[in-house]
C-alpha cells in the first residue's frame, strides 16, 4: 500500500516535532542552556562563590559597569560584588540539577509503583491508588512546605520534597497506561509463553507506557524548577551556599524598591527562558505523541 | 417539477498529501414527493455530495464547480447567512448516528424548539406544539415525556425518529438522509423506512437517501444513482436498474448481496479495492477491477443515455455482447 | 440524589479522619512532640512539667484520642508569637485569603473562558496562536517572579498601585472585605492578578482544547445543518458540553488557589492565612502550622465534595447513572 519502507518511530516523532518552529526554537534554547549550565565554571567570567575573587567595592553596579580589576559586569553585580552573569550560570546549574534529579527519581519511583499497581491489581492496586489520589488532591506547594517545615533545610531535603510532590503523578499516569496495555493481546501472548513477570513488565509493558511519561516528565522538570525557585524565594529552599535562581531572585527582592532591578530581573529572565523552553518542547511532544491527533 | 437539481458538481479536498476529488462531476435531479437513492461504497463521495448540497463542506474541502438548484435558485450563489437561513428550513439533513448528532447534554425539546425558533417567528409554546406534532408524525408514543428526556435515555430507533422529526419541523422541500438506518437493527430499519416513505408522499418532500445498502434502496427509492470514486456511473428508475444493470460495477454490487447467494456457494465479490482518491488514474476509475476493461477504458467515459430514463458512464455496458476475458 | 449526597459525605468524613491520623502521626513522629506544643525557648523544668500536664507520656493512641477531642472542640493549641488560640488566629486571617482567591478565580474565569473559546473555534488564526503563546508564558512564569515584576512596573516605575498590604476595608456580614471601596480595590488588583495568571492560562488551554474537540463533533455539524446561528451553537451546544470538565477543574483548582496564595501574600504582604503560615514557619510557631494544615485539609475535602455534587448536577448522564445505582 505505501511505497516507502517502514521508518523508525523515533524518526517519525522527530520529523513531526520539527513541524513547529516554535518548538524547535525552544529545543535550541534548551540545549544552549544545558551547555551553559553544565559548563558553568568554564563559561563564567568569574566564580561568584570564590570569596577571594570578590570585592565589596564592586557591589551593586548596574549592567555594563566595570569592576576594580577591569572585568565587565555585563548584567551588573549584586550586593556582595558578585557578577550577575556568572551567578546566573551557576544558578542555572543548580536549578536544573536539582529539578532534573528530583524528576528522574520521582519518575523511577512512580514508574515502579504504577507498574506494580497495574500488574497485580486487586487490593494492592486499590491501596496504592487511594494513596496516590489522596496525595494528588493537595497542591504541591502545600506538601512541599509542610515537609520542609518538618524536615528542615538542606539540598537533600529539597530534593526529597520535590520527589514526594511528583511521584504520585507518574504513578497514576503509568498505572492508567499500563492498565490499557495490559489488556492488549501481546501481553496475553507473553504471559502464555510463561515469561517471568519482571521480564514482561520491563521488556514488553514498559516501552509502550513510555510515550505519555516522556511528555509529562519534560513538563514536570519545568514544574520542579519553578517549585524549587518558589521555595527558595520563600526562604525554605536552597541554602545560601548553593544558590539557585530562586534564591538569587529573593536576594534581589529587597533592592527592587531602590531601583537596583538587575539583581532580581536577570535571574528571573533566565528562569523564565528555561521554563518556557521546556514547556514549548513538552507541548509539542505532547501533540506529536498523542495518538488521537494522528493524521 | 424538479425540486432539487444538481449539475456537474465538483467538490475537491486540498490536503497536504494532494487533491482528493471526492465529488467529480455529479449530476442528478429529484422531484417533489420522490425518493432518490444515492448508492456507493465508503469513500465513493456520497456523503460529501450531501454536505455539498447543504453547504457544509469544511476546509480543506471546497466546491470547485457546478450548480445546485433548489426550486430553481442556485444555492452556491448564496451567501453564508442566506444558506444558514435555508438549512433546516427549506432543506434539511438526517445524519447516520443519532447518538452523536443529538447533543448529549441538552434535552430533546430544547433541540427541537431551537430548530423552529431559528426559522419561524413563533412563540416558544407554539414551537413546542410543532415539536410535539412532529414527534407524533414519526410514530413516537407519549411525545410529552420524550421531549423532556435526554438523548441517551432513548433507544437508537427512537433517537433516529427524533432526528427525522427535527428534519420535518419546518416542512422542508428537500431532505437529505445520510445512511440514517445503518446504525439500527433490521426490524427498526424497516419501520423507519416505511414511515419515511409515507411522510415523503404525504408532505411532497423530495428525498435523497444516501446508503451503501442496495436492499434498502430496493424497498424505498423511486430512482437510483450509483456512485463510484466520486462519479455517478449509472442511474435510472430503481426496478429497471436492479433488474437490468448496465454498468459492471452495479452488477457486481447486486451480485454481492448475500441473500442472492446460493447456499454453499462462495460469496461473490468484486475483486480488488476501491482506489485511493489521491492517486486516481485518468480514465474509468473502475477499470482495474472490471472484467470487461480494455484500452478504450483509459479515457474517461462520457455520460450516455441508453434509454431516456437511464444514464450510464461506461464504454462496455452490459447490454453489449460479452467482452470479458475471464469467462 | 439524596443517597448520592449522603454517600459522598460519608466518604469525605472518612478521608478527613484518615488525614487527621496521618497528620497526627507525622507531626508527632517526626519531631519531638513537646516541641509542637511548647515555646522552643522553654527550659528543662518547664518541659518536664508540660510533658506530664499534656499527657505526652501516655501511649500514642490515647494521645491521638485526646488530640481528636481537642480538635473537634476547636482547640488546636495556642500560637507562641501571637498568644491566642491557633484556630482563632487562622480564622481571623481567612477572609483576606478567601477574598483574594475568589477575586483571582473570577478574573481567571471571566478572561479565560472567552479567550479559550475564541482560540478553540478558529485555531489557525494569528490571534488564536497569540493567545496560546501567551498562555504558555502564563503558566511558565513562576508566580513570585510575576509578582515582583508587577510591583516593579506598577509600583516602582509607574506609581499607580500600592505594593503592600490590604488597604482600607469595609465590613460585610461581619467580615472585613476590600472590594467595596476604591482603596481596597487598588490594593486587591495586583495580588489578584498575580494569583490569577496561572489559572487563567490553564483555563485558556483547557477551554481551547475542549472547544477544538467539541467543534469536530457530529452534534455541531448537525446543529449547523439545522441552520442555527454560530452564536447559539457555541454559546449553548458547545459551551454546555465543555463546561462540565471545566467546572470540575475550576472547583478543584480553587483549593490550590488558596494554597498558592501563600506566595502572593508573601510578596504583597497581604495579611492572609498564607503569609501567616510562612511567618509561623520562620519562627517555628508549630501550633499554627498544624492548625493551618488541618484546616486546609478540611477545606479541600469540603471543596471536593461540592465539586462532585456540582458535576452530577451539570451532567445529566452522571445524575441518572447514580439514580439507577
């Protein structure tokens, strides 16, 4: 019937994805951000957390100002004399790192829980899904706040809070998708062949459950980053030793009124660009991977 | 006097993959009180023909050429607003699946009354009266209760009767029925066909009945047009056409009806598949599946009239001596 | 119908009970329970006295029972920093938060649904695409950052709107409200807009998706075949169909709106429950934290129940299915 050979699903997805220029822009931006974030020590003009390189006399200079040893503060400096551009690069690193780590862990946990629930069914599934539903009926920020209030501060506590907030969403999506797949014939066939349960789960069920997960995970990274930024802004997030973009913005809040907007504005823009790019990519992925919109 | 005349209608769909000629030079006419059957397989263009007449063809589709005359006036010349005034009033349509065409969250009376109020300057109570009468005419008992119901509370046959009632509300001149009984069981089907036939005669409404089911046509239509790949390949009075088909496709269709089969014999089929409308080759669209095809079929056959009442698009009609090679 | 209501209420009560157990266990298991109930500055002797007086040497389930009794009587401890019962403190601050949340929800609905309808009806026009692009920004921008930018633009540079506090309030049915006087409204605008932005974007996207799907349905084509005006088709046929999931979302999101008010209130120094929570976390005023969580949980359960009822009222198919069951 069709003349072309069967093309790999990956190629088809990539081709469909490329149909939206906006999404491509998002993807390009994202890659750029990733490069900058991972290579922060290499691309930053200054290491803003090496106290030896800072000079308090350089503080609160507007964008374009010169430091005492001739370095240009392209985006200005903050109240400690740190170069905003460098602080943003390092901040990106931390924000992205924390967000991605939390998402990946939450994904793994949610995946495992969802698969177990869908596969075993019965009361196991009922109990798990009740817990999931209960957690999902509360807004993420509340859960995170209460957890942090009880656990205290620290990078690891934040990651735990972020994971706790996210895993239930994955679990529910995975279980839903797995339920649909479980009733399909190829699973029945695999069971008839007496393949072991883990094998069926991982080699057969998992690949078919993956597409909606990819979409959700992408958008959830953005959500995690935003949540971490919010928590840091509220003073409950990252400690001052590893400032994420949220903390940078919080630092600049007090200077907003005196007109030194750059301390808050540029980290905010960096955060904005990151989240928007991720959402653009995630949006297009969702449209492309949605079976109901298949042309 | 012909109420509806379709002349050389062409509706094409301009898709990314190419131009799909869903309706490619279709012509027919229907008189008041008569039923015209439009027969064809899925993809033959019969539904798009109906939509074209109603002016409901959506992009990427477009009516490219032709005329559609309702009581002498060309509908294709009308503005959108004028067309909207005619739809549901002078010309109405019944769809295939009443569950999907009736809005599930609105009551039956709401959906009927709004049809009246859109076209007639009457009060709500008068509109309800008209609705109640219409339900009575299609044979729905205790119409008051039914009117307060929601679509999913009615059976399939009942819903389709409601759809027919809605079509009749404003006494249209033409009703286009697009496979209205396909989704129903055979007994209900028979009832509805009977009701419709009776109503058409009583009210003098012209009907175009689109279907793929020849047995429905046999019991209902006064005239038949057979469509294939966007063109009408044969047309004429029902009894004459079914008894003496002239186009090989028509003959194949008739032969493939299971009830005509001898017990124990393999079911007769037309070999091959309907061609993709994207990649139509020039010439007769049926020639790849026709046992009588030869080089002459590579030019698109023109319409001929072997008898005054019959029209045909074939260079090797069945009235000729046998040409087929399969034997 | 009545059976349905009773059944849902029972389920809600059970959910509430379970949550209270969880909170109790969580609070009392994670930290030293005495910390919850006593000023962190207390000395050893006081701690010992309080431990005995508060019955913290009793077994866990006895403590839970007493906790429950106190809770049902409305006693959830006293705030350290304010020295009034925690419940009273929270209820004092609640009207401000609820007013903010209601205002934000109203803004989101009044702007979001029409914009979404427009975007859904003609998805390929430039303005439709602009609306969608805008909505992506709307839910990508972290609320706190938008708040900062709003303050920067409207307070610092333009000087049009005040950036902190609630302004003048008038009393309505014994509750202080802001929207009845101009000064109050000026103070209300930015926080409400800030809070509304996320939901607005969400509603736009939801309405658009629903409208797009609805426009492809057969009943829309049938309505056109009946000769109905576009206004009626969209305003009655399409809207009623898409409203059902949207109302559900709005209802459920209202609770999250109250939670996200925490951020907005902090930025704009709006004297509501959210700001109270942050302040309490910062000074370790634990009775208030516990009280806040419990009250919010109750609120959520009530909201979920109301949404369920509303859903069944709007969708005749659900109502009748329940009646048969």
